[in-house]
C-alpha cells in the first residue's frame, strides 16, 4: 500500500499546482448524478487517472466524475474510489477544497475499506491518511509530505456544520440542530465536506451533518467516494458516524456506484444526541 499512497501524493501535488491559476468555468458535461462539471473537476479527474493508472497496486478506479468503473490491472488488489475535487464550486471564492480517496481491497464496499486519504488545498497543502490511526501531513519546501501530528477526536466538541437547504430539512433535523445551537455550538459550514470535516478533526470534535431533505430523500453525498472514506477516517480518529438510525455508516451497503446516503460524522456526544433525536 505504501506505493499506492506515494502515487496519491503525486496526484495531489499535481492538482495543487493546477489550482494556482485555475479556470473556474463550467464544462458542457454533467457527472453521473447530474451535477454540472467544472473544468477543474474534469482536469483533476484526468490527473488522478493518469497518475494512479501507473501504480501496479491499482486494480481499478471509480470516480465521482466517471459513469463506470475503470479497470486497470486484474492482478492487483486495490480499488481506489475518489472524489477528485470536493467543494469545487467554491473555487471562485477561493475557499479551501480537497480530494478524497477510499482504498478498497478487491471489491468496493465498506467492509473492504482498508485505508482512506484526503487532501486539503488551502494556504498550505495538507494530506490526512488513515490506516490504523489518522495522521496529518503537510507539504514542506522540498515538496515532501512531513508528519505534523496524529489526529484524535474528543468526546464532545463545539462545531456544528450542517448541509442542505434548511427549508427542506425535516422537523426532526431542524429541532436537533436548534438544540445544538441552544447549547452554544458554533456554526462552521463552508459547503466543502472535506474542509468542514478537516476542521472538526483538527479542532478535536463537533458534528458534520448532511441529512435527508425533501428534495434529496436519500441524501446528497456519495457513499463510495465521500461518505465511506471520511467515515473511516473519523472513526479511526475516535469519532462516530451514523445515517441517523444505525451505529456506523460503514454498515451500509449499496449496489449503485453513485449511491447517496444521509450522513453524520462527529464526536460521541453529538452522534449519541443525534441518534436519540432521530430514533424518538
């Protein structure tokens, strides 16, 4: 797996260079779930495909920007599912965005998830890698990723990041979010899932939510590319996840490569409080 992680690092560095002078206009295409693609979404996907296709450990690639699985090497064992540029719609306002990678063994399902990685393209280029533990790396002046620290979640936080249009939330979710604000939680929501969860991890606690809504009853975030890898990372850091009813997002199964799900990531206190609200 070390070889694969090294290739992911190469792809992330290449994408970060593209973001220095980005074309933030839209292409004429849509991805598999109907989102209009930015030219940088497509470019980032091409970079990752080109770089990871050269890695002998990669069996296949699954991308948010590709309709079908791309088979690379039948003799290899790792399938990489990725979101090439999470939060790309925020590039025109210069917010931090990232890339998310899930590393599955032989088959792309949560039970076969062996490691997860995400990058943050901000004032600094950072990379978070989860295997047995969760470690934060930062690109140094020699273009090497140097270890900064291990990331660990506390039992309770103060950050509340909840996506989806509030008008379309259920009463259950609205009441739950209000109860957090009543306890003094701070709103921290950028619109880039990877950036918001990165803040919660770095600050040690809190909750990120993307609930079912009236116009998206199955949620909006994609399981294989976004939800599973970030759930893996949060849980390895000592946090908890749920779809509102189960005890971990990693218990979910889907047949559709682009399936979506409601999802919640956070410290023990917030996820316990969430499940109490949703199960009432």
